[in-house]
C-alpha cells in the first residue's frame, strides 16, 4: 500500500539533531528491526508518539522534542488488520512479542522475523498497532526500513523555521 500522511515522533533531545537517521534503533535493535538495521519509528498521532516515548509512565514524562513528518511512502505493509496480517503471514502474537526481554536474555525476538520476511520482498515498512503500555485500539505506528527525501519512500521532518539543533553541542 501507499502511505501518505503526517506522522510524529518524540525524540530524546540529545538526538533531536538527527530526526531522520534511524541510527538509535540500529544500535541494539528494536521491536521491528534487528541490531544493525536502521529503522524510523513514527506514530500516527501526537498522543501515540508521547505514549511510545514514555512507555506507559504517564506520571513522568522525560523531556523530548516532538517532531512531525510528512510521509509519502510506497511499499508499506498494513499489519493493523487480520486480513493484512494474513496477507503477510504475520500474527498479532509475533508482533506483540516481548522483544526487550528476548534481547536481555540473549535471544532473537520473534518480531524480527517480520523484517526478515518482508524486507527481502521489497517492503519498505509496516503499519502496525502500538504496543506501548496504555495504548488504545486506534494507536498506530509506521515503522520504516527504507526512507529518503525522495519518492517513492519520501519522508521529511517539518522544520521550516530551523528550530531543530544542528548537532549535540546545540544543547547544554
């Protein structure tokens, strides 16, 4: 499918100078990307971005830089419905696996198999439910493995006024 729309991400201020990199996810891997694979995790709503950044700790919200992105991306697999999951041989259980626990125990998370299957078939990313604590049924994320400033996988951070920091030295 082609995904077009506005997405959001709440960045750790230390890394807000690289809002398009995906490098943070590549360091240890995350739910839908193995270690060494950059991924851009975006939320479809501001509140979902906040939930994802704080992982259910509503009583404490760490400082963050909230960014919006314009996205126009082909080759996205919609895994938010049973029909979509069946089309891509993916289960809700596989997506919802305890990926952080698996990594802590030295095991490969089951959800990484989704990347293995789909990326090798030209899928640029996935539309998925949010698994953040406190997430609602309509909370959705877009996870991209392939993106650029150009079509067919265009992603652009909105910063017309140039407020994002240029490097880590921009923060005290």
